[in-house]
């Protein structure tokens, strides 16, 4: 019989993940990914291994497939690579930028990490909250005949 902790770890590895379509928008330019959480107004930055991991996960992937691809892409301590990538996934889930899917991921259409091996640097999700008021302004839906726009909504 398998221990409960082993079962939980196996189910976490197999859970399908993808970008949260109701909360997150993102763009990757020159190896840096900028993400905006539409519900909180926070924005985030990822570069290096973090940006590559995001591009791998965004269309749909499992944690296990990311870790397997990371072992091929990066050279360094295998445990540090797995812990760094897994911690990033946990943080992206906590921030509601990624969500777990009910359906399985189509492995044939899944993204891949770039070819070649590079040194691994632990990915860091940089969080910025200084522009939240501006990010939460919705000029398309909060137009008022008297106040004009942009008009900050009640939420």
C-alpha cells in the first residue's frame, strides 16, 4: 500500500495546469514575461527559467512534465531544479495566475522548453503592487456621463 503523502505528491505531479483565463493576462518579450492579475491589479515579472516555465505551463501542462523537461533543459543540481520549478508552480497557483484543470492535457500539443542546456537559476516571481489603482480602472465598463472616464469602480 502507498503512503498518503506519496499519493498526494503523485496527484500533484499529474494535475493539468494552465493560465487562469479569468484572472491573468501576460506577454513575453525578449525572455521576460509580464503578467497582470485582473482581479487584484498586481503585476508580476518572470525571467530566465521562470519565463520559460511560464511559457511551458500557460497553454496547459502538468507539473511532472515541466519537471521532466527541466531536467533535460537545465544543468545543475537535479533536486534544486525540481524544487525551484515546483516552488514556482506553487506560487503561480497561490497567486491565481495558474489553475488546475478538470480535463487532461493533450501531450501532443503541449509546449516544450527551448533546446539546448543552460545553467539553472532558481526562478523568482517578482510581484509589484504599486500600480494596482491604475490596473483596476476599467474605462470600457465604468464610463459615466457625468464623471467621464476613467472611472474607478466600487470594487
